[in-house]
C-alpha cells in the first residue's frame, strides 16, 4: 500500500465502520443482520464483542501513526496494529 494521508485512513475506516454498524470504539451498534454477514472481511471479533480492524498501519514517522491513533477512528485499532519508525 502506498503512503496514505491520515485523513484518507480515517475516511476509509469511518465508511467501513458505518456500513457494518461499528461505532468509534469497535462495538457493534448496527440494526440489521446483513451488516454482520461479511464483517470478518474487515474486522476480527475481539474479547467483549469488540471489533478490531484486520489491518496493519505502517509508516516510518511515528507522528503519522500517533495522529491516526488520536483521530476519530483511532480507538478501533489495537496497539499492535501500528508499526512505525523511531525518532
């Protein structure tokens, strides 16, 4: 994957989360069974019914990953979803 600006990462996961009924902390809050049919394409179900993206975000700059973590969708990721260089 090429280098994506953090805004594009946010927008992608906001759209996917909305389509599947996943709230900003990873809990299912949808209203149809159809939203759960293919949820495993983008998410793994973690403990407590929380859904975590099946993604690894990689960047050489830790600041970019910190911006994603503190952004609107940052709480849906586990800490080990992030790989970044050191300053």
